[in-house]
C-alpha cells in the first residue's frame, strides 16, 4: 500500500493531488448570497457538509476571501441550494470566474425565487434549499498556527424549502431528486439509487 506525507507526494506516480478523490463523494455547497448593497452571488463550493441537526448547522469553506464570504460577513445570511443532475450544467456555469458584480445566476440562465426568512434568494429550480443565518466566519490555520487563505463559514438553518413532489409517504425521496456530489479532479457523481442499513442496537 502506498504511503506518503502530503507535502512529499510521489509526483511521478500521482502528478495530481488525490486528496479530494479520497474524501468523496462530497455534497456541493451551492451557496447564494446578497451583499448589503443588494448585489447577488451564486457559487458552488467543494468543501461543504452538515455538522449538527438540533439545531441544523451547515458549513462550507472557501479557498480565498470570495464574494460569498464577504457578503455573508456583511449581512449574516445565505442560502444553500441543492444541485441536481438536471441542474449540473447551470451549476457549473456559476463557477465561472466572472468580474466582481456580475450575477452568476443570470450568467447561468437561472431564475431565482424569494426566500421566506432571509433576504437572499434561492435557485427556483432546485428541489431543496436551506435558508441560513451565519454563526461564525473563521479563517483556517494549519497546525503551526499559520493563517491560510481558506475561510470556514458556519450557518444555522432557519428555513427549509422542499419540492413536495419528492415527499412520499412522509419521507423525502432523495434518489428521485438526483443530487450531484463532488469527487476528485473534474469528476462528479449523481446519487440516483440508495440502499438501507439499519443501525445496530
């Protein structure tokens, strides 16, 4: 079995860092934000997940202090939108390096819908969205305490949107939504089938 320390990766065997391919699949943080001045931003984040459920807390990490982080620090609000297989191309277009102030949703041809409890809109075609208020924005450091250009945003979910077409017998049919997840390199995965394991008692 191959072993290496991250800073000493054998580049002849692994010219591309496999870290993201190993921590996979990862749900995608498709985050919409609004600045205090009203500018809209919509961007997908590879480092994203949930971390608590009572209350529900989600988090994403941004490489670089981007508009999403800046707008959240300004307003304290954001929305997570579920990216699906049907929305894969539009989601990818929102990752384009647009000039500051350009609207990624317009660039991707996406209609936005109003939220209920926050001023940030959600992706209208997404089958699920979570309205959030920020808890903390934290700059990450390494184990020696050196500040990194990664910014962790934690938010508490204050509102939940679910397309009722995907609620069956009181349960959300996740596979029918076909959410996509991030793997390594340029790879994605669609969750279109599930299996069940009962937790041991």
